[in-house]
C-alpha cells in the first residue's frame, strides 16, 4: 500500500468534511476520527529506508490540525518512531484542514444555535447545508421572513406586501423549503394539505400555509353564446378569476375545456349556451372550485393524447367535474399517429375514473412507453382543424 502524503490526506479530509459536516453539526459522527496514514511495510522499509524516513519527515513538518500517533517499526538501522494515524478529537479539528472548511464550520456555529433558539419548532433535517451556504444577505433575508411569518401567521397579505426587502414570488420559490422547515409543520386541521405534493396546487397550498393571500389565477374564457356575451359587456374572450366566475348568475348549459390556448381562439362560430375555457396553467383543482362547472348539463374536455392528458381527465372527474372527453381515443390516435411525437410517460399505475375507451388508450400509451422507453404525444393542435372542429361541434350541439 502506498504511504499517504500530507497533501493527499488533507484533500481526503476536506472532502469528508464537506460531505459530513451537516451531520456533525447535529451531534453525529464517531469521535475521535482516526485516519490511517499507511506507514511503510516491512518490504518498503527494507527496499527504501531513506525514502521511508523522508516520508516520516514530511509528516513531522505537517502543521495542520489533528495529532499524529506513531508506531515503533524496525528498519535495517534499528527501531524508529514512524507516523501511523492522524487523530481528530472533534469536528472543529477536521474543519481546520483548509481556510474554507474552517469558515464553513464557524458560520455553522454562528447560525445553527441561533436558529434552534429562535425557531424551536423547526425541522433541520436535510436543510443545514443550504442554510450554511447562503450568503449573509440571503441568510438575513430568510431569518427576517420566517420571523415575520411566525409573528403574523394569518396576515392575509400578498407576498409582495411583506415588509421585507427583496422577497417576491421568485425568492419564495427558491427558498420555500427553508421557510417551511424553519416554521415547522402546521399543527392545524389542514396540516396534511399544507405540504404540497402535486404540481398544480403547490403555489396555493404554500401561500395558505404561510397565511398569505393567493393572487387569483386568471382563467381564459371564450363565450360562444351571444346571449351570454351580453352579460359580460359583449366580450367573446376575457380572463377572470375563479372567484369572479363563480358569481356569474346565468350559467352556461355546456362547458368546453380545451388544453391548448390557440384552439379556443380558433372557434369563431357561435353556439347557444356554450362557454369554453382554454389554455394551459389552469389546474384541475381550480376547475373543481367552480360550482357551475360541476353542475353543468354537459362538460366536454379535449386535450392532448398522452398520459398526462388522460390523468387530467381522471382528476377532473375525481374533483366532481362530469367531463366527457372527445378526440382522446385509440381510433383518433391511429388515424393521426404519423403526427405524434415523443412525450411524457405514464406517472401512475391506475386511473380509476377513465371510461372504457379512455382506459384502452391509456393501456396503449403505457405499453408504448414500456416498449420504447419514452411516452407518446399527439398534441391537440396537430389534429387537422376541419376534422377537429366537426367533432367538437357535434359534441356541443344540443341533442
């Protein structure tokens, strides 16, 4: 075995510190830490005693942290004390191997005890490294934000109204994990919902957990009925929040939900009693909040043919929206498969709210992803408009 040089050992210790210091900061690790130096073997001492003594001299000149334990080894010239192990009694000793690790440990020592005192309900699992790597301005901004939120748990303010310079939506997106961890888990009845687990409601759940007001999600609306348009200033296209739409007294007979924004603008003819929602960024839980969608006589959904599109249909029904899909079946896919591209694969094993023809399509997509290692996607906008428009018109016309 090659004898370990001081520079090599220092680099190994630096890497060990960077890996383990979050654990050490919470009292973990086994101490003392012993680092074998691989002293010269019998063969090495016989073949190159001068080189072995030169190696021992380099360790004698080592002025880094740790203490060296020696062994008395036999050389051709007799017994000599030779470095055997470098021993560190505590994490701070290991931190002293480089200026950077020393500063990191010092910063950890300043920040962690104070955070533990100021936020006794905090959970530090998995976040210590992120806390320590923040620069001083970012760290102070985090502390000020969590302190304010803790003091004002139900402020009802918008994020931009917080009296903390530099805190905005992008800041919260980058630091939400740290904010939630320092605040600790919610103990209220909605604690489970406060921890976001699906992409759609993350922003809303996060704001609710922080006691903040959620900016309204604006829904793209296309009013296809001239009579209904007269109730909204004659507008065919507009965007409104779920709360405003919920106040609409004269609700439509038929609701059409379209995944693609351009498709909504492509419908230029009128249809009595019909309102369409179109465009991405409007999640399932938002549709479920509109009572007159759940109570509509007919709800049509037309989205991309892919696994996420069918998951959306499934979740719409789970939310109480009685959606009927169109152009989302195997015959449509086979007819226009030459226009399909690679897409996202299935994320779930079962979708219990699919119809028989939707389930057949989903099974086909699952099989395709398993066979090819990638999902299949036939985008809504790739289906020729004359064909799509005729199917859509037939679906929304009163029977």
